[in-house]
C-alpha cells in the first residue's frame, strides 16, 4: 500500500482523547495530535492555525461521542460518512429550518467514502466493532429524550453526536484537505447521566481504533 507522505492532523477536544490516540499511533511521526478544546469554534480555529503552518494530507476529528439508541452502542466506533451541524439554522414556531433550507450554505459535509471505508474495513479486520454513520455536531450535548428524538427526526440517519466535527471539517475544506471523523461511543444520546458515561471504555476503543491508522493511511 502507498502511504501518504504528508502529515495527518488529528484534532480532539481534551487531553485524555489526545493521549489515547497518541498511544494508538505508537509514535508514528506523520501524526500530529492536538487537544483543541470543546466546541466547533475552537476546533475550527485550531485546525486552521495548524493547516496554515504545515503540509497536511488529511485532518481527522476524533474523540468520544454519544451514540443514538439502536445505532451505536457504548464502546463501539463510528466513522462518519457525513458530518451534520444539527443545530445550525433557525427556530420557528413551525419547527427548525436548517442552514441549507435558509439558503446560507450547507450544514452537511460529505466524507470521502473510499477513505472512510478503508478505515472501517481495517477496524472490522482488527475485531473492533464499528460502523459508518452520520455524526452530528451539536453546540449543546443532548440531555433529554425529547432532544434526542427531535435530532433523530431531523437527521434520521444520525448514528452519533459530538461537538467539534463540523468545525474541523469546515476548516479542512477551506484548505482543500480531506477530513474524517472517528468517534468512540461513551454514552447514549438521551437523558443526561454523566456518572453513567463509560469514558474509560470509550478511550480504550479510541486507542484501539487509532492503532490501525498508521497501517491504513
Ligand atoms: O472526564 C474525563 O476524564 C473525560 C475524558 C475524555 C473526554 C471527556 C469529555 O467530556 C469529552 C467531551 C467531548 O466529548 C464529546 N461527547 C461525548 N459524548 C457526547 C454527547 O453525548 N454529546 C455531545 N458530545 C459528546 C464532545 O465532542 C465533547 O467535546 C472527559
């Protein structure tokens, strides 16, 4: 397999996610892994700052995430086929209007299917339970069944949610660099029960998922 000579930028939210990924890629110096902070603004700004300074062939938004019921169970890995900024739009008495419907661009970023398939195929071969799915980017982590149901109705193909992917993807698109999003599921999307988040299990899955990246990219 021909490997990319360009560097690979991985953007996480927090240091624990960054460290799990660094353990996974085992010192492969093509990977630069940065804990940028929580949310799209800081994720986009940090991504753009790094891309301005370097020669990168791929950007990955990675970390833990919430899984939609019946779509992505705790400990499994979701590789995005599309990233959707699910709350970017306008609220009206009749319901939510997306950025696309408003005519202000798109809240959806498609992922290169071939590239994402290489990752999921390798994850499966390594015995890591994973799936393709749409990953939502939200500004507020879902904390009620009502919001979970509203988001699932708004984006029926949603498998997971997190808080940075769209920001990372917008910055990468600006620089013409392909993007992936990889989420290890730590909690269900639904009523907030922070004590029930399986962060350790998700970080182990994130490390395991990262360990296949040097071979596949
Ligand atoms: O407290 C810890 O030890 C710890 C270790 C690793 C990560 C965290 C986080 O809180 C990460 C926040 C990050 O996680 C994403 N996330 C996870 N679950 C959800 C969710 O249900 N809805 C939205 N986002 C979620 C998100 O990308 C946050 O930035 C703590």
